[in-house]
């Protein structure tokens, strides 16, 4: 699992430290990945932050612009099983 953001590296480090984020954070200054997956969605929201889970086959298997720990954990667990 990775976090991907277009923020500056300094802002990303501040966020990581403030929220004790343990996953790797990837810098995408042009937001190319965000745009790639927004275009793949049936109803792109443009909401930020947005959570995506990419399946083993490279397709989006979960997308949500609200934090729903139960739904996110269920999708992750199913993909890892």
C-alpha cells in the first residue's frame, strides 16, 4: 500500500509525521496517477483525498472519497486472501 500525493515533498513529510503515516508516500507532482484513475472511473468526483485500491491485476477494485475503514479493510483483506 502506498500513499500518492502531488504536494511538495516537505508538505508530504509534515503530513506523514503529523499523522504517523507508516506506509510509503510517493510523490506525483503532476498528479498523473490521479488523472489516470479519475479517467477510469465511471463518475469521477474530483474529491480529494480519494482512496483507491488497485487489485493484483492492475484494475481499480475500490474507490471512495470518504474514509470508510470497514469497507477499505474488507476490500484489502479480500485482495490479500
